[in-house]
């Protein structure tokens, strides 16, 4: 696959990621507000920073940028996405999960992502 085609595929993938993230964040933020999560403002800010960063990577790749500081841009993108998964989802999201358990919104046995599917009566209720 040539570089231009690879960039097109990566831009399309980032478009899909942005669409899903915006959908997911919207549901998550509504749930945080509904249940008066103490750190909602900071959590929403983190979501905004994530979306902004993905948009920056998308724009650079769309413009044909292949390297940043002599590294393939995909290395930096991969590191950013990995750090997000580890630091935000496994830390920040687990904090509000614990808060929801304490408030009785979900139980310890609930699938953590179930509230976002609309199938969990106590979370969507």
C-alpha cells in the first residue's frame, strides 16, 4: 500500500474513532451529570482534550505528515491512544465506576460498559 492510500485509511479510521468517541462521551457525560459526579467538569475537559488531540493527528495525517521529531507519526499516535486507554479508562473511568457503585447506580457485578448501551435500568432509568 502506498503512503497516500495508507494515510487515507488512517484518516478514515480516525474519523470512525472520533464519531464513536463523541457518541460515547456524550452518553457518559450525561450519566455523570445525572448522578452528580463530583469530578464531572474535569472529566468532560479530559474528553475535550482527547478529541482535540485526535483531530490534530487526523489533520496532520490528512496533510501528508508522516514523521514528527524523526519518528513515524503513527508511533506517536499509538502511544497517545495507548496512554489514553491505560490512564483515562483504567484510572479515571474506574473512579466514577466506584462512585456509581457507592451511590447504588450500578453493582459491583455489573458490566462496566453496560450503562452506555441503554440496557441497564438503574443507570439509564
